[in-house]
C-alpha cells in the first residue's frame, strides 16, 4: 500500500512531498477494497512492520529515502 502526502507551498511553490510504502497481506487488501478497513486507519498496520519512507520537504535538493518502522499517521487535510 502506498500513502502519498503533499503540502502545498503557496508562497515558494516548493510543495513538500512524503510517501510511505507498506507491504500488506491479501486479507488486508481485501478489507481495504471492501471498505472494512478505513484508509485513515492503515497507518496502524505499520505497528511491528517496516515500511519504505520518502521525505522531500520544501526547499530540499532531493528526497530522503529510508526504511522506517512502526505505525504512522494518515490524515486528510483540506
């Protein structure tokens, strides 16, 4: 599963971008597709698992890519 987050930089037009890629089981994928698992709750699946993280904050020359572990936040911001 891949979670992409972008924060719009209205001033400098250098949007911060973050991506988390977490392997999930077939059953978890089925639950996501069927609506039994909310997309906002998938970060909790990271508990006890490793995930690939790419962080590219505003102003950075290139992204930082690394392995992370544990739960991570997934939120919708308007």
